C-alpha cells in the first residue's frame, strides 16, 4: 500500500462500511406508519432560521385553524420545536443538535421552515445541511414535489430520491492532495426500488399514465445505470403505465418545449438531478416561493418550502413580507399525507384562488406587496368561503 494514500483509503473503507450498514437497516424496515391508527398524531412545528420562522408561523396558523376540531378531540397534537437556527447548530457543531433531533423523533410529521447551510466564505463552521441530515436521520427517502399550471397543460409530480446520490456523503469527500479531491455518489438496490415503487404507486392511485426515469446513465454508467435499470424493472409491475427514460440535460430542455412538456406526468430521479430540475419546474408555477415539498419515510414525514432561508431579507428588514405560499403548499401535502384530504383540498383550492384566479393580494417580498400575515388572512378567509 502506498503509505501516502493510507489515510484516504482508510476513510473510504469507513464510508463503504457505513453504507453497507445502511443497506442492512433498509432491509430490516417494516411497512409505512398507519396514521389512521394513531391517536394522537403529533405534528412538530420547526421554524428554522432566516425567513423560516415567519413563513412557518403563518402556515402553522392556517394548519391549526383547519384542524381545530381534531385538536379539541385529541386526535392531533402540535409541538413547537426550536433550535434549528444556524447559530444554535454552529454552537453545537452539528447539522442538528442532539436535543433537537431527539425532539423531532417524538413527532410523526414535521412542518419545517428553511434553514441556512454554511458555504465557503460564511462565518459559520462547515456543518452539514440540516435538511440533508434530517433526511438521513429520519430516513426520509422520498422528496415529493408537485408543480401544476393548468393553463399550460403542466401537471407534474417529481419523486426525488432523498438519501443517496451525490448528497448522502456530501461532507465526507477526500482531499487526496492539494491537486486532487474526490466526492462520492451512492446508489443502492433498496434505496432505488423503494423510491421507484412509491412513484409508480402514486401514478396508479392518481391515474397518471406515464412515469419518466431521469438519469445520466450514458455517462455515469455504474450508479445512474443501476438506478435506471432498477426503476425499469419496477415499472414492469405496472403495465398500464407507460415508462420512458430521459437524460437529465435533455429533460431540462424539454420542460420548456411547450408541446413535449405536456407529455410528462410523474418523474423519478436521483437526488442531485431532482434538486436542480424541481427548481426549474417551479418557475413555471411562479417561482420557488410557490412550490411545497414533502419528505416521506416509513416512520416519519417532513414538509417544507423548496427555497432557502433568505437571510438577506432579514438583514434588510423585509422578513414580514416573506411569501408563505411555498410553506402553505407544503401544508396541503401534510394534510393529505396524514389522511385529512377534505382539509387539504380546501386549502389547495383557496391557494389556487388567492395565487392564480382572484389575486386580490400579492406578496412581492417587499413593502410594495402584502405582508406574510395579510396573505395568510386572505387564504383563511377564502378557505372559509369554501366551507
């Protein structure tokens, strides 16, 4: 063994062993949590930092109003969880401080605001993204992001694998020398099969006739090739659904092709590609501030906005004008996930009216638009009229 490479090879061996242990843990997992059998369902409210507490507070206010009867009857319990601020995480030296993680694990579902991830040049230590850490710790393997623009024939749902790919070892790369650095991409059989199965089950349940597998398998032949092959195998169990596959680069082009983009229905794709392309897709709906996101596992689920914490808005005093629509869309998904479809449908319809149809108030992120609280009032008033 080259002695100069020994530390790097030992680090790689450690990573491989940790991933093999994760595979065994996936094999041992049971079925999805049955929310109908729970009393109470515990919903955690976790504001994050930056504009996170502002928009999370507004979404929680709407959520608590819609579930008021269930709270009174003891079917739902809300739990406020602080501690995911960048300051607290930096002090602990962890993406999620131990005490905060313990509290999160006492909840069945979590409504979570955006969190700040340190980057080069920031005054914070190089801690892992809280989102990535939460997805791994709670095994939230499916990131589900819907985008809908009826006028343009767009009705897309993205199933992004959430715990593997390029992100799972993102803070564990190896600097071999000053001239050479490695990061790692991970694909497992169990991780791929479960995200594919969830995507196809969603398509069948919602009468979607196409699932598109998105990779770069012509170049990333081992990991992307495995992802593509396994998804195709799962697709054979759903003969009524058309399966096609696309490379990520041409997919980004075809989403702006007015004729071709109408053909897409459900997407299943690895972590990095899903992160990028869902931001592009959200632009059709009005930007990342309009799209919600679900993070689904077998034991836990977390719902969030797809955008970041926007610390500049806070530093410029524009926090009260933050747009809550992404968090409110995530709240729709939370309600549906725990079995309160009537409330989910009401909130979704109210948002469609407020954002697209009536548009009596508009949130611009500045003082020339509505405040976050005023828009929340608008949504609640609109929802009540739908009763």
